[in-house]
């Protein structure tokens, strides 16, 4: 196990009707609120009305940043910063999934930066502090509700980049599983794949001595495998939505990766797909993941895949390691198929022509991953196999 | 899954040489330190010399509260409070295992209470705030390094009681597995049993819908089962000590119990044993646990024990549920035996004569546990079976 510094300061208010804590929580950090959300879904679900009523009843004035897109754009961030400065706002409340939360975090960090916030995203300037952020989560997927990271897209440069700083971690997040009852099946499926991909990124690691973290990772994978189909079959299954929601937060808040090398691979490839074709993040991950697994399966990595097959898919521990590893990968693919997720890039409108360029961009600063580092040509092969 | 509020603010500095952060961490919270420790083991191991050298080099004046016993006593707490007040101290640094840390937390809380701190322990007065506490952990067992609870004994009244408040959670804990290399085999074994007992207390629950939490619990049990014997066989096995150390913190910091009913049983019985006979906490737990399991095994509880057997001990999922449950309990007992732990109360000097009185005291305010509530007579039967 590698050395690590553990700090997960976000407070979580989990369960039905936890929105009751909202006003008191906001007051701990500020009094003038920027409300960040996406499209009309929170209005249809009544959550917008409920939230604004609470803010009004508690004399918490607010302004709005709406229309935040999936793969949130730097233009939204710029708008949000402007509103905060003009209106002298001191707290940011995100209502939505990972895109909305990421946008809110970046507004919070950009508020204290004197120039264009894209500098902070691409790393030519550093985040130093951020306005306090709170979230009301409506989609179990990215884990952004409990981590200090934002992923922001720039359509002009066709870039999608993650940036993080301790000050960007939400002060609190309200996780009410009933808010995810109305999530459509395609998003429930993509969210489940996203959670599992976060787990895979740290589960498959060279650091084999972090035994406890690997077992915790398996716990979250089993939860996704158990409840993903149940949430699809019955969207208002509270137990399924609750377990998926909590799994989404724990998959990426640090619990699984502390003590291990931290260098991701599939996410970096997917970021290029989303940057060029604006596809749903979890869908891209679901398409790429089995191909990445197949591509990196080797005598060096086979034990980890065998362990995955035995511990997560209940495969025979006495069978041939390579057979077990391949069966585990096949189960992974079959599971994504069972959730109704696309299995090829062509299905989501990605043609062959830019694969090399995407591979080059994904690997422009270094190889990807630490479990089995992959270079430009490896990424191109994985993308090609995913067509 | 039940509603819960998650807040685990303690920062953890995990791994070899993390003591390098000590001075900077203390400075965040205070400048005049009460150093709390037990006997000579930290002096023998060089940790006392290392710590005091750091304090001196950083101009952090300190006073000492030494000689804190296992099952720490209210008398030590009173002494610590007195020193803090006389010497105008503003930070408490515990170096040791759970007993030392619990004592430090209670000094921290008692500092702000105008009368006898035993009032706070027995609940006739409430903790409102506490001095900041930091810890350097030397034993993987109680999890006190990452939770807000202290268990304090009063030999005069033969009571051992737990008390907690958010302000009592350590601000930071330094977890360097090498500090546990010198822990003697009997304490390593007792610590492992203590960790497992913490897991059992929340794992066996009526709240069956907290699937994720149950899988996380199994991850920690598997870690104890894998590494307990390795740490005994080779006390300086870093990987084993590291996994056990991190397991001890995660077993009781809330991660496994959030979203479940929280009402413990075996710990409450053991507290009576320790209060009367001052036996090692983890040893008492190891003796009682298999008998408690056998006693509560019934058609209502069999599924949970079967699941435990299948998921933790790799027993056959297709076998008869009762047979699997009994086999799982037998494996638990055999595991404790393999660690060299006593299996009967007589071995640790507990005679038959006070069983009824202890059972009455353990249940004086209510039945114990929520998975299968047990009353006075149940406790007496479990104690009798454990003789």
C-alpha cells in the first residue's frame, strides 16, 4: 500500500426529504446564492420549485445559471462567474448531475481568478481558492458530489479536461434517491457504467498490496451489477436507486484509490470521444471498457482479471486463469449490453476518420494508465476495435 | 437503506514516515500540547523520542499525561484536564492505541466542562465542545483514531461506558504501519478480533436494504482474515500491518453503519466483562462472538449468517442455509483459535459467580442489538455458554 493523505470533508445528507437541511447548510457558508442547473428536468420533477421556495422562505436571495449542458462548457462557466461578480454572490448551489456540479465547481474556482477560467482548466494557471459549493444530486454517475474535480469542455478547441483543487470539493451534498426516479433508462444505464468505470480505473492497478481497497472496489462493482438492472426494471425502486447513488459517491471520492497509483486510462480516451462527438460520457466508457480490457490482457495482467472474475462474477477460482479472465471480460460486456448500452462507436455516430487524431491527443502529454501503460498506437487500436 | 448524515472530517496521514507532517498539523489547531501515552512501549520503540524531538525543534511546548491504562480510567482523564488547565494547553496529542486515544478525547471534552468529567461519560451532562485532538496510532484495533467516541472505565463503580460527540473526532491521525511492527502477538490477535467485531456489529443488521454497506463490511472482514495470520507470522510484514491498520479505521468510522440501524450487542456485554475483570477488550469480544452468533441463529437470522458464510468464507451457496450458517460460525471460532486467542471466559479468569449481575447491568437501560434484540436472560445464557 502506498502512502496517502485522506481528506474527504464533504458532508452528505442521504435519503428521502433530506432537502430539509438545505437552508441551514447554506447559511453556514454564505447568504447570496447562484443556482446552477441544466434543462427543464428539475422543473418537471418539481425540484426547482421546491428549492426556490426554500430559498425564498429563508431570505436567501438567488440568481440563476441555467442551461448547463452535458459535457459542460467553458462558456457556461464564464457566464456563471460574471453573474456571481455582478450580483455579489457568495455561495453556489448545483442541482443536477455531474455536468451541472462540475460547472458549479469551476464557476466557484474561476470567481477568484482574474483572467479567463479556461486557463485554470488547461493548467496554465492554478486554482488557489473557490467559493463554497453545495449540491443536490439528481443522477447517480460521476461522483462529482463528493470529490474536488471538475471536467470542462471547450468546443472551440475540441478539448475536455479535468481540473481539481481541495477548495472545489462541495461543502455538502444532498443525496435523495427519489430525485433519480425520473432518470430515463438510457441515463440510468450510462450512469451505472460510469460508476463501474471509476472503480475499474483504480481496481486494475499495479499496486497489488492495497488488498483492502481492492475488496472495497469489488463491493461497489457488485452493487452496480445487482442494482443497475433493478433500477432499469423499476425506476422508482428506492433500494436500487439508493444503493446506486451511494455507490456513485464512494466510487470516486478517494476511498478506492488512496494507497494505489493513480493514473487513469479509459477516461482519458473517452474524454477525446466526448470532446469531438459530444457523446454521453458513460456510453463512451461502456463501449471502450471491454475493448481496453481485452487489449491489455496479458501474462502480466491476467491475475488481476482472474481475481475480478472470481470475486465479482463468481467464476471458478480453479479454472484456467486466461479462460477466467476472458470470461470476466465477456461478462462485463454482456452486462453493459443487458443495460441497453451501445457496444460500438458507430452506433453513437463516431466514424473511423479521426481515431488517430484522438489517440494522439489522448496521449499527448504521456502514456495512459499505470496498470498497463498504453501509448498512442495502443489507444488507436483500442478505438479501432471499438468501432 | 435508512437516511443518514455522513461526516468524517478526520484527516489521515497514512504510511511510512508520515510523522513528518506532525508539527505543521498541530500548528493548524494549537501551540501548547498535552502529550498522552501509556507505558514504556513508545519509549522502547523510539517513537517518544522522535515525537518530543519534533515538538522541541518546532517550539511547541508540551506537558505529559503518561501511564494511561488499557480500559482507560476516569482518574487519568481528571489528571489530564487538570494539567491542561494549569498549563494553559490548547492541543492534545495521543500516541498509542485506542485506550490512549479515548483518554485524550475525554480530556479534550472534559476541559470545557466545569464539573467532574464522569458526568459526561455516564450521560448526566452533555459534551458541547472539546479541545482539538491529534493522534499517532500504534495499534490497529479500536478505530478510535477516526471516530468521535471514547470508552472510559470507572473502577470504583465497575462501569465502562462509551460517550461521543462530533467535536471529539481527531482533527488528524498519523497511521504509520511500521509503528505496529513491535505489537506483541497477543495484542495483534486481539486487535484483529476487535476490528472484526466492529464489522459484525453493523454487518448483522435488520436493515437488509443497505446492500453496499454489507459488501463493504465483507471487504474488511476478508482483509482481517487474510492479514491477521500474516501479521502474526511476520510482525514486520508492512503489507499486512498496513491493511490491518486501515481496516481498523474504516471498520468503525461510520462507513459500514451509515444507512443501517445502529444498536450494538456484543460490545455492550464485553464492556461489563472488562469493567469487572479488566480483561483485554478484543479478547473478550473473541470469546463472546461465536457464542452470540450461535445463540441468535434462528429461522429469522439464518439468511444473514448464510450470506456471511458464502461471501466471506467462500462456503457453498447451494448448501442448506442452516448448515452454511453453522459452518460460518465454526469458521469464525476456528479463525480466532488460529490467532491464539482464548476461547473461554475461565481462561481469562472470569468465574461463574457474577454472570447474572453482568447480564443485568449490560441490559439495564434496554435490550441489546437490533438484528436480534437480546435481553438479560439472553445475555446470561451467552455468558454461560462462553464460560
